[in-house]
């Protein structure tokens, strides 16, 4: 008999999940955390019977730019709501010819080019955890969550890459051409503005975190490529956002059907072994 503990899946995204028929028994909950308020209300419900919690990363009115998102409050609120997993969607620019606009990518690594963002819960915030957490980030994402997203995408016949390193920039501006060329030399496949610190905090919270990226454009590294524009990104995202939403919904079912949940204990044990306590 497998491990039948109850899982609850947090979904961080926004666009594509505003279909009221997607969630059964929706309840909106306004919450706060020791780290402040999350970007919006938590929407609790079920997707095909699996308990889920939906949170719009930028707020439902897209009122928070990437560096203003309270990532700590977002992840903490999902953990406090009882989530065991987080599945996230993210719009990304491509740094490689083969990662085409409209493709999906299940991220497996990142390069952090953000600054000033709060990247740990362990900073003596009142009501937060104690100590200092030196968390290993290899692997950066939960492999079980990644495989669920990949399986879901392939079952639907979507063009989906099984690996991708996201270079996470501060934003809200897009990259200069020189930066874009540098990111390619570093081995980045994609560029976005939100994966860090979200992935770091989710791992620090002991959650299974995986993300599916939707490629919206080719950034600006290519010869004769026009500069990336908001309208271009939104048009491509709008055209393909249902793909990412479908993959998340199917991955929820795949994770719920997986009876071996020992990997969740491994996530928690890794965090516990990474904390240095000093009186």
C-alpha cells in the first residue's frame, strides 16, 4: 500500500486560471502572514476532486511588477493553507533558436540576476522560522513535479522541452542586446523575471515546486530581430496560455494518482539539515 497522505496543490499563475468552471467549490480567503500579505486572495477549491489553492502571482489586476511581488508572503500563505506542492506558470523569452515562441518548457535550473529581493524566510522576522538556512539548490526544482508537468504536456501532444535554464532578470525592463548575448553565453535557454526567489522560497518551505514556462518571444539576441514588445508578449501568451493551464490541470491529476509521496519527506528533511541554529 502506497503513501496515501492528502496532498494539496498550490497553483501560482493568474492568466488562464480565471475560468470559473475550472475550480469546484471555490472559496476566496483573504490571509496575511508574518511576511505581509500575499499578492491576492487565495482561491481554494478542487480540480477534478483534488484540493488546490490558486494564487495570482502579480495580483488579479496585475498590479505588482516582478520586483514588487511579495514572494515570501505568497509561498508562506500556500504552505499555511496546507499545500504540499506548488505548480507555477511563467512567461519567458527564448535565448535559443530551438526554444520557439509557443513552446512549453519544464524548467530544471536558473541563473539569478535579480537583486534586493528577499530570498529567505530565515531572517529573524517575528513569527517566522529561526536560524540560518544554507539551502542547496541542486536540483533547483522537484523532479517528481517536473515529470508530472512533462507527462501532462506530452500526453496532449504539445511541443514541450524537458529542460531549460531560466536567467531571471530584475525587470521590469527587458534585456539589452549585450545582456541577451551574455545570457546565451552563460548557457541560459530562457529569460524571465519571477522564477527567483519563488523557486528558492518554495524549496525552503519544504514544498514540491515545479514550473512550466511558455515561450513568448526570442528576446533581442538574434540578428535582425526587432526588440521585444509588451504587445507581442501578450499576444503570444494570450494565444497559448490555455496550453499551460491544461498542463497544470492534468499534472494535478498525475500527482494525485502517485501514491509514493516519500519525496515530500525528503524535501522537508533537506531543509531541516540545512539550518544552522545559534542561540
